[in-house]
């Protein structure tokens, strides 16, 4: 849910880096970079021309992070909707000139850099550029051994864990099981 005065944006672009996923104390976290290049019609040349490419860091938490880790690959065309975050950092610029004989590295200079992040609310493939297949995530029950002793396999739930090939199974913390992520990345969508 968006807070009052949040800046919500939707960008369409291509995944520029591999999704980095890690577990944190509050759940999973994933991030990747997306390249967004506007295209404009050049009337004089009568062709489409690429504009200047912008790069954004996309961040996601919990279930969305886990699902991104198993679904997004470098080069995928995506739509990302989320909260825009702008942050500034200062760093020692003298290391940028290391090895440059003309640079005076005795002075410590600070370089201010601006980064634009998107805290994702929704991420999806751009279906104008290809097809995709949705797979609902089946989370394993917290007390699986007790349930298995009471019910025969597959009873009451035709989509029980392990009965739907290619579907990632989540662990108790909501993270994808490592084998499920590896399986998803190895299986082409067709």
C-alpha cells in the first residue's frame, strides 16, 4: 500500500543485471538493474530512434523478491511498478584518479552521486514483446509431516507440493527452495 505523497512510477525496459537474492531477518530481498530506453519517431529520417538510456535499481521484498529470483533473467523485457526513491551518496573521488599521473591525489575530494531506485510493488513480463507462462506458487505447510500422516498423497488438494511439475515450492520463511529456483531457471518457458 502506498503512503501519502509516495511517487509511484511504472517503467518498461530490459533487465540489465542478474537478480541478486538474499535472505534477511525480515524475509527475502532481491534486486536487479533495469535499462529503460525511450524511442521516438524521427520525422526527418523516418525511422525510430533510441533516446538516452536510464538505469534504475529495482528492489523487492518477501514473496515478490522470491518470485523474481525464479522468474527474471538478464535481457527479459519487463514492466516494473513501484515507489520511486532517490538517494545521494558521497565517496572519496581520489580513488577514481589512481594511476592517473596528471591527477593530484593528495587532495581528498568527495564526489556526490545520485541513484534512482524503484521499490517494486509489481513486476511482470512485457507481453507486447513475447509470451510468458504464469505458475502459481504452492507454499509448503508448516507442519507437513503431520498432514502427510493424516491424508493419502494428493487427497483434497490436486495441486499439493510435488504434484505440479515445474512449480517452485516455498520454504517456511517464504523463500523459494533452492532446487525450485534452479529448476525454473533451467526450464525454458515453452
